């Protein structure tokens, strides 16, 4: 199955899961599980904005142990939060300020979780392969994040 078809399937599964539930944390947790199960990436998770500390707090995820807090503007996640834009990092070792939670990660995509212009957090997906993510991942991860916040 090609990547687009896989994402279409994943999208429809997430849609049916969230149709039954409006709790954000539960839906983020199941989204991570669905993405991890279908794509087998090294790490899939959400970081959620903590306004008090002006940092991202580790949220629901699937994969190895991860950093718990990422300050605003730091690392790939904090940069995506600051810019409000999805970031694709072809080789994390070339990204200035990349936060290495796992030595096995080689590429990464981070997509803001945004509602009415406010960023609530980011979806972060890490791969052991370099250059794993492209415009298809960005498009579908954006759609998935919108879908989750549509409930
Ligand atoms: N690499 C991320 C940190 C989060 S972990 O990859 C799970 C970053 O640079 O923001």
C-alpha cells in the first residue's frame, strides 16, 4: 500500500475513533497508536503547550522514553511551535539545536496542533531513516490534527 493510501486508511480509522469520544487526551493517545501501528515509525507523540512554563510538555506518545519539557523556540518542536509551521527535518544531525531524545532518530516531522490560530501543541514523528518525511506526511498530519480538534 502506498503512503497516501495508508494515510487515507489511518485518517478514516481516526475519524471513526473520535466520532465516539470528545476527550482530547484520549483522542491524541489513540492517534499516536494508530499512526505507530500503520507506519512503524520510531516515535510518534504529542507535546502540549504549558503556558505557565512557556514550554511544551510531553503528552500522549508511542515509542521509547522522551524528553519531558521543550522550551519555546527550542529544538524542532519548539521551533515549529514558535513559527506556527510544520517542519520536516531530513537529517536531524544537520538541524541546529535539535534535541536528541533518542540516538536512533535520523529524521523528523513536527506539525502544529492548531485551533482558531492558537497552537495547543505539536505532533512529532521520528524515524530511524534519514529523509523519511515529505509533503504527503505534512499534508496528512495537518489534516489529522484538524480532524482531532473538530470534535
Ligand atoms: N527531537 C525533538 C524533541 C522531541 S523527541 O524527538 C521525542 C526536537 O528537537 O524538538
